[in-house]
């Protein structure tokens, strides 16, 4: 059996600075474009690029390499963020994520409370 993932998000944004793809599904594109009050075509043109494996679309990076949706107040599209982001780290993660995520191995459960 796989070791269960223990994690409590510290809201640091480090996972949004990972250099891999921020994949968006068709459903993500529909939801994010509506949230940003853009057409899907404009959202794709302005904020998406091909995934590195060319099998779908990814949100583009800002100049500093972070996801372009990352702001100093967190994710600009938090309410409708891509499924991949919602799944992190339990249902989707990347090799070595535990070394980048300060929430890895942390639990909000305190024995005795
Ligand atoms: S790197 Fe981990 S702790 Fe930081 S925002 Fe992402 S999930 Fe949360
Ligand atoms: S869409 Fe939001 S949660 Fe996902 S990587 Fe970009 S900033 Fe982070």
C-alpha cells in the first residue's frame, strides 16, 4: 500500500513556482475564462501555451518563472483554479514535491487535543 500523504498547506506559493506545466482541462478553461470575464479564445491566447508533451494546454509563466496567476495575495483564480492545482499534493504531485513544499509531512492534528 502507498504511504499516505500527510500535508497541511502553509500558503507559501512554492508549488506555483514549480517549473513544470500548470495543465488546464477543457472544463478548467471554461471556468477560468468565465471567472476572468474573458472569452475562452482570449484566455487561451493570453494565458496559455502548449504543454511540454504537446498533449494539452498549460497556463504560462510570469517573467520570474512562477505561474502567471500567482499574485502576492495568492492565486488570482483560487476559486476556479485548475484541477491539477486542486489535486496537489494528494491526487497529483511531481517528483520531489516534498522537498519544495513546507507543508509536506505536517499535520494540523495535535495528539492530545
Ligand atoms: S508548496 Fe505546499 S505549503 Fe506551499 S502553497 Fe504549495 S501546497 Fe501549500
Ligand atoms: S493556477 Fe493558481 S494554484 Fe495553480 S499554479 Fe497557478 S497560481 Fe498556483
